[in-house]
């Protein structure tokens, strides 16, 4: 589609430029010389025209990708190491800012593209393990090596899944193994904090390490730390990293008649903690079959007409969380941070959307988006606040979970983690890309991502698929609750008869 150019249009013909060194100054000049008058707000046709002449769409994409690749390679010294990553990151930038779908760019799109280019992060976080390979007899470490490392899913199947792990995750929960993993997470967090305290002077590595640290802590709920258990977790307080001693409090988010309750875990700083320490509220994602709350997580995942997690949140968790957050705000001097991964990430966003005045910080990893009505409610509430909550979302290339749901809030910060090579759909959701040695962190536009066609398609497909699954799970949960109630009644009458 070609637009008739007026005399006010700035025309850039990509075909005239053979490399980024000559193309970049012209693009910057077009960006800077274009007035930013009220044309954006009024949606007038005043544009920077990026005209491609007779260059076909495929050639256009290749040329723009090569230009961006040159720009990215200038940001780091080790170009050969990041060669493949530059190519993937360049294409993601083009896609993220709508360049593939349009022949012409608005001045605003060009400006935001270069803002995104300047805020990219390349590299890898500090390594978590001295030995990245799986080791015999280290079940707890091997599980975290897979979540936080590079081995493939096939390696996980044949090397990690010992009989002990299979039994603990599929048939009968082993409390000793769960506690070993919680202790290992604490140890890894301490080691990562010590490296961050040294300030190596590499902002990209530190940024990715911070993301990795948050991702690591969101794994704690899967392994169910005990009520009252003491854990030391790293927190950044006034620009400095410190280890904060916390006490675990379990929060039951569902009633007893549904069986074992769905839990959230509050890590409360102990008395005497430094000023600025935060209370960390962690939500679990869809967990292994032996988790205490299974299958309530699947039940709320597949609730039709609701975003992921919204069914359980609206029916049961909202009132309980409101009471807990209000009590903590009244009784504690600590700010509240909520965090979670997958389903836990969605519950994190639901919490901050309904209680923006009670939550200061939120970090969600590989979450699904929320419903439009929830987002509208959040934006109205947050507009009345002097300081809205700081919300960051981290999605991963290849993970389809983030394609579900209606939209993100405009003010939320959305980032895409892109690895050097594709890792598959399952690994893209389960693994922490921030732990990889070669990864790019790309800022995205929440509004543009919310308008993507694939999001609407996945919402429709999800509804058709989720309805029968939800009915089956509802029947199973109700039958299980009925059987548990009958057993409790029989025990009660038997105890009365014997007495």
C-alpha cells in the first residue's frame, strides 16, 4: 500500500543506503527535524516516510534487519559471540515496533524504535553453578540446574529424573527433598547477592542477574516452605544489595471444603531488618501433581470466560488477600512486593490490579495477560494514586502462555528475553532465559502487544479447549470434596460411638 506523499513528508529511501553507517544519520536527522506538534494526538497524516521504492517486502526486511544488526554489534566488544543473537534481536525489534507490517513509519515509531535500541541488554547473568552439568546424588541441585541452566528437555528426562524425583513430583510428596531445594535456592540467592555486591561495572550483566534472582525466588512456592521457616533472601535497598532474614507465613486462599487450600507464601522481614526491607508475597504457578493444592491450579487455569487465575482469585482469594494486605500495611513499616511465575505471575498482576494502593512493587515472570475489565479498573484506580505501583513483566521468546489474555496495562514495563537459539515451547516457559550465557533483553510496547491478532485467536481457541477440561476438573474437585466430607463425618460419628 503506497500513500501519496505531500511536500511536508520526509522521505527516506532505504534502497539508497548500503550500510547502517550511512543510513543511521539520515534516520536520526528525519527523526529530529520532524516537528512533534499536536499531529500525534490528533492522529494527523504528518509522517516520516520510510519509502522502499522498488525493493520487495522480503528484501526490505532483510535490509532493515542487517542495518539494525550493525547497530547492535556496535554496542558490545565481543561481536562474534553474539552474532546469532544480533540477528534474532534485530528481527524482534522490527516485529515489536510494527516495522514488518508497514511500508511507512510514523515519527513516533522511529523515536520509540531508537529508544528501544538504546535500552537493550546483551550478555548473560552471573553463573549460578560451578558445574553446569548434572551430577549424581545432587537431586536438589540438578532440578535447579535444569530450571536455571541450558540442558535440553531430553537431558532432563534421562539424567535429572531419578526415581526419587519422579516419586516426589508425580506420586507422593517428599518433604525432605522439598526442603533441600528450598535450602539450595537460599544458597544460590546468597551467592548471587555476593556477586552483585561487588559491582563488576557491567550494567547488562547486573540487570540480567537481578532478573535471574527474581526468577529464582519465584520457584520457592513450588517447593512449599514450612510455616515459620526462616529464609535469607537478597534485596536491593537504597542501591545496595543486602541479605534479609525473613519468616515464612502461609496464606490459604481457598476454603477448606475444596480440599487442601491453594497457598501463597509471604516472606516477612524479621524484627531488626534494615529500613527499606520489603515484605515479599509469592504466588505459585501451575505445580507438580503432588503439590498440596493440586488440581486447583489447573482448575483456575482452564476456567472459560476468565483470564488465567482470575476465576480462583475472584471467587476466593481476593477477599483474603485484601484482608492480609490491609493488616500488613497497618501493622508493618515494610513495603509490599508481589511476585510469581506463570499462573503465579497472573495472580501477581491480578493482585496489583485490584489493590494498587496496597502494593508498591510487582514482578511477573512468563504471565498471561489479564481481562479488559480488570485493566480498565486498574487504570482508573492507579490514576488517582500519587505514586502508582512499579510493575515489570518478563516474557520469553517462544512461550505461548504470554499470548493468552486480553491486554496489559499501558504503564507497565514489558520485556522480552530472547536466547541465542530457540529452545522449544516447553523449555521457553519453564526455563529462566536470564540464566543463559547469551541472551538479549528487549523492551516491548504493552499496547502494541495487546493489539496483536494472535492474542485474539488464542483467546478464542482457549475458550473452546478449556470448557470441557474445566467441567471435568470441576466434577473431580467436587467429588473429592464430597468424599472427604463423608470420611470426616464417619470419623466423627465413630469417635462419638466409641466414647
